[in-house]
C-alpha cells in the first residue's frame, strides 16, 4: 500500500498571537488518493502527561510496528520492525501527535512545558493543533476520529465537547485503546466528570467501530 510519511511541527499561539509552543507530529497519508478532502482523518495520542505518541504509533496503529509476537516483556533493544496488518492507513490518514512536553514538542518563548499540563490547557493546545493541521491540509470536510490510550480517553471526551464550540469543527465517534475510565475514590471507582459529560457510565474499549473498507 502506497503512503507518504511526514514529520513536522506546528506552532501554537497565545492570546496575543505570539508563539508559545511547538507541537511535533508524524502523519501518514495515502499517496494514491486524489481527493483528500473526503478521506477519514484520525488524530492519535497516548496517555498521561509525559507520554509521547510513540507507543500508540509503533505499538499499535502505525503502518509499521515493533514486532511483539507475544504479550511478554519486549526483548532487549533493538526490536524488529514489521509491516502492521492492523494499521488504519487503508481507510484513514493518521496523525500521531506529541502533546507539549513530550517527544519533540515543547514550549517556546516565555512559556514553560508545565503551562500546558492542566486538563483545560492540554485540551486547548491539542484543539489548536488539530484546527491548524486540518486547515493546512484541506481536511475540513473529512470525517475526523480521535484515538487515545489511557488518559487519552479523557482527552477524547474533552475534545469532542470542546472542538465544535471553539474551533467550529465536529469530530466523529472516538476510539479508545486501553482506556482509563475511572479514578479510585475512597476505595470505590468514581466516574470522572469529563466522562460524565457524555451521559454514560463509562467508555468501553474501541468505543467506535472500525471504519469499513
């Protein structure tokens, strides 16, 4: 399958229009598609603050992945890289995003990485990135999916709520991989407010079906 890999950065701006962060991404786009405006677009990221997208990229959804034939701990590095038959590149363009303070993404100017590590700050920065990427790549008409792992579950919930109101863009049902839906509270699981906004009692794994070919 023919595809193009692009590594790039997009600068975020503060309320005064000054750059305050640089977000690194790796995008995979089919090179045999003529009209990208209608092709599915998936934005992918990992979980907790401090984690880049390398795990969901090389471990799950990228066109090539680390060869892990068993669920046992990985052998000593380097591991082999193989074609990934479970990648979504056949049906969607993939954008793997490193949030600020992870991977090659960092604050710039007078800003600090920690300025982006709150729940709202994290969501705001990723929404700004997604909006900029979509604008630069003619993706406003593309159906969009959010794919997150662990804490990425909360990002999904928050971005689904945030993007239509602040960026004028809707996202389609999201897909969670190894979701973290509950925090322990007093020895009993408690539904996080971000998930409660969705009106459910938790978000099951793979909350959206795999797009059909």
